[in-house]
C-alpha cells in the first residue's frame, strides 16, 4: 500500500517541480553563522533537525512540552494523513485535494541523523544568530492555538518524545511539507529559490548551499 501511495503522490507532484536556481557564495549571509540546522529527507517528506537545547531555549511554545533532548525534529503535513501510523490511500488523495487542516510534528531525538535516516539524507546548514531566531519563530507561528491561546494536540501523544499539533496554514499539493520547509529556510535567511514541492528538489538545494558554506 505504501508503494502505491508513493506512486500516486509522485504522479501528482513530479510535474509541479520547478527548476531550482543555483545559489552563489554572494547569496549567503555575510554575518557569522554560529548555529547549525539539518535538513532531513524521509522519502517524499523533509523535516528539520535542530540542536535541542538552543531550539527549546528560544521557542515560546515548545519549551513546556519538551525537555532534555539532544536534538529536536520538526516537520509539517496534512492533519489527518500525517498523524496516522498507516494512512490509507483515501487519506492520501484527500490530503492533496481537500485537506481540512495541517499538522506540525515535533519530536525529541538523540542521534543525528535520526533513527531510520541514512547519513546521506541529512545535510547541515549554517545559520546566523538572527536567522536562527527567525527560524524558531517560524516554527512557533506554525502551531495553531485554541480560543484560550493554547496549542491543539492531534493524534496519539507521547509526552516529551513525539507530539502532533494542529498547525497554521493550508495543506495541498501546491503547499506541502516540502514547501513549508522552504519557507523555514527562507525565514532563516538561506538562498532557497524556485518552486520546491518535492523532497528531492529541497534536499538538492540544501546540499548546494551546504557545499558553498564549506568553501567560505
């Protein structure tokens, strides 16, 4: 079933993948870059891996739910499909064409790359002080609040390990997990360009930016 879902998603997203621009060293932030964030690829999905202490110290919404993790993994997706351990084909179709709401997944991790991710599927990006603050703020803004201003939790919850929150924004084939991650990288001041609706297009740009940063 998973392979069928992947083929379906591939058919809908392949033609939407635009040509990504090639960044130059001149496009990189001129300031010092003391922070590192990793772009992680899981098949058709991408997520961000943060240093746990620095991320939780800056987050205004997640410090209450998570403590003492070496890393924090953050990703965005459809609110019904994303939270299921074994989502159906019907949920996959609905996510693309009639999503009701998105979800943000946040989880504590103790290794980099996280369990189940190959070393080649995690790429490091250097971020400035101001870029890191803007990146964490972008994550915080992605968490929807109820009438009392509190986060809305979704699905099965594992306290201080893996939580799903109802998220802001609208999920669709034109605004998926990968385009959310592009928004995060742009908030951090990184030169991601073009239409990026597939994990591969996002990850390849991250690799090119990372290679340029290592040349500096």
